[in-house]
C-alpha cells in the first residue's frame, strides 16, 4: 500500500527474506494495482511480491478488513515484528506490537485519540501527548508519547485513519481508525523497568518475580 517508487520506503527498515510471495487473492491484488496506478501512476509487481519479516502488523488488519461483511468492526492483534534497529535500552530488533482497528460510520480523529489515551491508562500512563507524524498507511497520522522513568517522553506507538489507498481496494467505505503500539515500551512503564532488553533476557528469577 506504499507507492512502489516513494522515498518513504527508505525510512521503513525491514528484513528481506529469500523467495517470492504467492498471490492468494487475485481480485484484491488487481484492485491494489489499479488504485496505485490511479493515485501514483506506477505499480511494481516484483517489488510487491518480495518476502519480508513484517515490520508492523498492518497486514493483519488489511486481511480482516478484506473479510469483513458488515460494520461496525473491531479487530485487535498482538504479534511479533522485526526491524533492523540499533539495540539499546529502548530499542530491540524484534518486539511485540499491538495492532488495533475500529471501523464504522462517522468515526473521526477525536475518537482515535480517545482510544489511545484509554489504552495508555491501562499501562499506568499518567501523562500522554501526541505529535503529528507520517505513516504510509494513514492520513492524518499521529505518534503517542508516554513518560517512562529516566527517559522522559518516549514514543509508545503510531496511529491514524487508514488512507483511501488502503481501504478502497478492499471494498471498505467507512472510516477505519488504526494504531500499532509497542508493547515492550508500554511494559517498561507498567513494570517500572528501564531497559527493554530485560523483557527478552534469560534471567528466569527476574522474569518470575516481575
């Protein structure tokens, strides 16, 4: 759902895997191709078939929207994602992401911010703030920030309203609120720890006690 020749692809670091993907639904494939050619005038089929370790769970939401027969619809998933990042106290090359979508008539950006605030509260966030951002799948887009220990404000995830380029090929005509939250960073807040690597350590004593 990103333009094949769009420079934004360069900011979304991913791990490529050998081989080529199979087209499981030719109708959706053709619809995506048509929308890309209408909107951006270009579609690279070979690029679209490349296999990757997923860097976000938007693919899960897209599949669920494609299967949807009626609305309202709410879908939530937690799955592992992979990004070639520099490992430190706040970053790891694999982590769990909570993907969520809510689709229905008359939903708007204020509803999305409310959802994000309520989710942040569950993890113990007393302060939440938002910054405008860019994501290929959503417009408008926003980043959610929460305060974590000595780090201060830390990004907890990205969100937005799915672009028409995402929903139109799937036959979806209602607004779709969407977000992807990094559970590791939110767990740091909830568990009061200051290094995300603790969550992936092999210290069983610490893992049991926490």
